[in-house]
C-alpha cells in the first residue's frame, strides 16, 4: 500500500514539474519569438495527459484501498492533526483535484502556444508592451509557487499566491481594455492576443486551485469561497 501511494505522489510531482516546464518554455518562446519552442509545448501536452490518466486510475484505486485498510493503518485511533497529515484517503481525494487542475493548467498553456505559433501577432509585440511582459512574469511565478508548495507538501505560499493572482487578474483585464481597440491589431491578431490573455489568466486560476487544495490537505479547511482566505489561512497556521 505504501508503494502505491508513493507512486501516486511521484506521478503527481512529475505532472506538476511538467506544467512548470511548459510555462517556462512558453515564456522563452514568446521572449525569443521562437515558434519551435511553441511547437514543443504543444507536442509535450501528451505527457501531461498520460500522467493525468494514470493519476486518475491510481487515485481511484488508492481511495478504495485506503477505505479498506483505514482501521489497520490506525487512522481510527489517532488525533485530528495526525489524520490530516497522514491519512491516505485524504491525500488520494486531494490528488484527484490537484491532477484535474494540473491537466487544465497544461491545456491553457498549450492554448497560448497554439495561438502564438500562428504567427499573426506583430514581431516584438510582447517585448514592447510592459503589461504583457508583466502578465507572463506573474503567471510563471504563480505556477512556480503552486508546484513548489506541492512538491514540498506545504501551504506556506498561499498568501503570496492570492496576492499574485489578484495582480495577474488586474493585468489581464487591463491588457484587454488596452488592446481591444488598438489600431495596430486587426481582428484576427486581437483574437489571438485575447485567447492568450484569457488562457494565461485561467492558468493562474488553476495554480490558485492547487494552493487552496494544499491548504485543505494540510489543515482540513476549505477556503475556496471565503471572503478573506489569506486571513483564514494565517489562523489555520497558528492553530
């Protein structure tokens, strides 16, 4: 049983690291105006999809086995804190949610690469526009925080994730308002730019979903719909 959960954990980490590599490649592709890198991102998406399928099967089997072996593992006789940290059933359930977020994050990165590879945007457009450069930087930061928190099995980045997500959302909204009537862009160019902006925003959202799931995994608190999740997280850490 231990080896099965270890395999699920390793698969989850591998999937997360692939997503991080994908967003870094996207940043390089746009910065270097390298269509070949964008093509690599698209081709590598199958690696993430295959891990998603493996993790889905592993998680479902792990849930059944965890339920069957819960008492033998002593989970019915330990205090709440130990259950939160060591309960394989809780981990397996969280693995399903995290896997889903990682797969969808990977899809959004591929969407960006696909639009960029079409080559319709003016040369140097992202480098010339500070708002677009910041937008890329923030989503790379968000994904990096989520992946590092997952691999380290910690939720310590959550407050920072929430702050960076808010900044990213504001940048994406400002970018849309700035470029929607930009005379340098025809309708096809703006359509591709808008798809990239929207996909970057959604990739950031999935990074936040992972951070929120790590809070639930480590503290038992569901903070997805709370008005001030950062404050609640701080209380959970001090509890």
